[in-house]
C-alpha cells in the first residue's frame, strides 16, 4: 500500500559535490519497502515546486524503522530538499514501484551503478547478501569525487570495482568495460541489476543478452503523480503474445509498473 505520511529528518550529510544522504524516521515505510522502490517527496515547505520529486530508497533499516535517500541536487526541487533541516517533517508518499526481483535460485549477483544511479543499489546489495548470494558491484562515474558508496558495499561483503571516465580513480573508461572484463574472466552472474544513464543501461542489456544472463534495469522518467494516474511517465515495452507467437509493444508506467524492467523488454531507441 502506498502511504502519504510526514516523516522526520534524522540526519543530513553532503557526501560528495552536491550529493546528499538523508536519513528519515519512517517505520511504516521501512517495514514494507523493497530494494528498488522509491518515495515521492514534497521537497519544500511551501507549494513550490508543485510536483513531488521521485527518489529511490537507498537503504532500508527495518529494525530502527529508518530509510535513507541519496540524491544529487540538480534542479530547484532537489536543491530545496538539500536545504531541509534536521528535525523537519518531510511529506512523502511511498513505498512506490515494483522493486528488483532477486530469484531464489540465483547464486551470483552482479550490480552495476552509473553516477547517481548507485542510489537504489545499496539496499539491493544488502538484501542479496542477506539471502546468501555472492555479490559483485561495479561503480562508474565521471571522476573520483563522484564515486559514492564504494566503502558501504565493501562493508556489506561485496567485491567492488570502480571505473572513472577521466581515469582519476581505478579503471580509466566505462563501467561496462569492467562488466565485459569480468565475463571474459569467467565470473558469470546469474543475474545483473543496473541503474544509471540510459546509454549505460542499453550497453549492459546488450552485454547481458550476448552472455545469456538475466538482466533487470531501473529506469528514470520525469514523473507527475507518481501513483499511476497521469500516464506522464510511460516507456515502451516489448512483450510476446504467446497465443499468436509474435512480438507486441505496449506502454508501461515507470512509476507503478516499474521502475524496474527486464532489460530485454525495454525499447531504447524510441
Ligand atoms: C523512480 C526514480 C528514482 C529516482 N531516484 C533518484 C535518486 O535516488 N537520487 C537522485 O539523485 N535522483 C533520482 N531520480 C531523479 C530525480 O527524481 C530527479 O533528479 C529530480 O526529480 C530532479 O528534480 P529537480 O526539481 O531538482 O530538477 P528539475 O529542475 O526538475 O530538473 C533538473 C534536471 O534534471 C533532469 N531530470 C529531472 N527529473 C528527471 C528524471 N526523473 N530522470 C532523469 N532526469 C531528470 C531534467 O531534465 C533537468 O535537466 C529518480 C528518478 C526516478 C524516476
Ligand atoms: S507519474 Fe503519473 S502515471 Fe507515472
């Protein structure tokens, strides 16, 4: 069930240039939230901006009844959110969306995050490790200062590798180079999960299809209502009509039908 509640800001930290980590007291949401779901946030105390902004649930602490969000202040909404004080009440709706689907039979999990796309992946990593999976994480960013969360994944027990476009830290190049490298070396995941820029996701899906590895991607679209009513966030999805044995296309709402989709279902160049 999607709740609309006011929750308290417990802490707020700038963890990178214009990148903020906020901890919220939200026991009702922490209880039900799944990795890959998001919350829809009223960023300021007044009515500007009018529309809420969607942010992924970065970490879920069910015991303490807390959730975390990790976000980059890119425009008015997220800049106003970054200025909210510890102790403020935040008006949020959630948890929203389908979340990632970790298959019980999977033993090896590969998680790939590009830029601020790492945001929903820590909760996924934590849950995968809790379920006894072997987890590798690949993080990509433009430069060293924009690498977020490397240590957090290591503390959980994941093996982490990093790529920067400018070579200022670890592998110089794209995070997809690391994915191709690990497959070449014979580390074959049962599932790949990814979040980040569309060009990165598209390449990851191509790699996963070549290697016959199941892949799920978390998509970002601009959102209005965030609860499936306005159709403002649709994306084109390829499905198979089993009766007629042919491919068909339909539009799905990223907010409630996603944000996670099977990589091979997404129509990228539309
Ligand atoms: C399901 C979902 C989960 C998300 N999770 C996170 C997260 O955990 N952390 C995070 O930093 N961001 C996340 N985003 C993106 C975040 O919602 C946008 O950055 C935010 O809404 C921008 O609002 P703004 O008012 O600050 O900027 P605006 O003034 O609205 O936009 C500033 C710039 O950001 C671009 N932008 C705005 N919204 C989106 C969007 N939805 N997708 C791609 N580009 C956008 C605009 O085109 C513009 O260039 C998520 C988006 C979705 C759909
Ligand atoms: S944002 Fe309204 S239907 Fe998705």
